[in-house]
């Protein structure tokens, strides 16, 4: 038969208990059914045959009760009662269930239930609150994935190039009467070509329609729209024309003056030639004296042949 005082004398302050944690100020209990977490006679779940506590499982609170009648059945020792999620209803439920129990146990159960409810509310708030999550990244994995992507891209480009080349050859009739190729790819290419031609024809029609709409429209332009820059451009053009005309006139005058000088020189030369035949023999003094020039001649002589050896 179970006797609470004997059990407490054995596992109390005098003897050893595996759930006891000793500190300098106070002793604590690590038993999960302990209602307060302290190691004393009133809150010890092993030394009390009639005991009740509150436990939380996956966000739901339960009331656990132990009575002396089930001491002989360890598998059915604790009775489990699910509590309501509403705080006030759960407190009423605790009062109704523990109506004939000691006031200390009833009060401690309510106190424990309040603490559990508070930390469950804080947990929900933390879950809903946005947090910054640090994710570790492996360089080896990143390099491996990058290489895979590059290879897949190259393979896709090769596949597209091969498909286009085969379709062009099929259009040209390179392979003759071959019927074991996938027809859907060929049809797809033809449909795409037809769509491109249709889009080009539609764009051309739209451009023609826009041009036709502008034909026949008349617009009125006011004099104020002519800007001063345009007028200055016209003035510059006129100045350029006048300057070019003046240059041409100067060139014509210079050319005419040169021609007159050449004619005068020719006349002087003809008169001089005529006067040479009629001049007297002693008229050489009247002529201009020429510069005295000395002319030297050099002659190359061959070297004398060497005497023959005796």
C-alpha cells in the first residue's frame, strides 16, 4: 500500500532523487508532471497520491489527474482531460473538474494554465511576424548548378540548330521520300512561317492605310511659324551667292589682264626681230654684252701597260 509520508522521507531532502536539482538557494524538480517545478512536499508528484497538473501538447492544453484508486494500474494512473481554447471556459472547466480537490492544487493548476496560454500567444505572434532567415549557401553546389545550366543552354541551342537545319533540308527535298520523321515539327515550322508572312502583310497594309489617310489633307501655316533662324539661313545663302559672283568677276579680270600682257610681249618681240635685219655692222656696241664663260675639257688617258715579267 502506498504511503506518501514514507515516500517523501525516502526521496526528500535527506535521501537521493533522480529528478532533484540542487542549487545554493533552492532545490528544483525536473519531473514533467510537477505542477510548480520546485522540490517540496506539496508539489512532488511522487509523494502525493492525489495530484493534478496542466500540460501542453502541440498547442493544446490538457488537465492530468491522479487518484489513489488507480495506484495499482500504472498504465492507467493519469486521467487526461482536454481543455477549451477559450481562456475563461477553460478556467471554469478546471473549477468544475477539481471542485473537491485541495485549494492549493486547484490554484496552481489555474496559474500554470495562465502561463502556458501566455507563451502560446507569444509563439503565435512570433510565427506571424516577419523574420530574416539566414540560409547557408555552398559554393560547390552553386558552381555545380551553374555548370549544369550552361550545359543545358548549349544543348538547347544545338537542338534548335539541328532542328532548323533538318527542316530546311526537308523543305529542299534533300532526303527524298523519307516518311519516318515527326510531321508535327515540320507542320509547326510551316505554321510559324505563315504567321510571319501574315504579320508582315498586315504591317504593310497598315502603313498603306496611314499614307492614304494623309493624302488630300490641307494645312494652313501662319507667317509667325517661320522662325528667325530660317530667315537668317536665307540671308546667308544670298551672301554666299554674291561673294561667289564677285570672286568670278575678279578671276575674269585677272585673266584678261594676263592676256593683254602676253599680247604686248609678243608685239615687242616681233619689233626686235625686224630691227635686227636693218641695223648697221657697227651696231654691236648697242647690243648687250654677254657674260664671259670659260670652258674646260678633260681627256681620259689609258694607263701604260705593265712590262712583261722577264
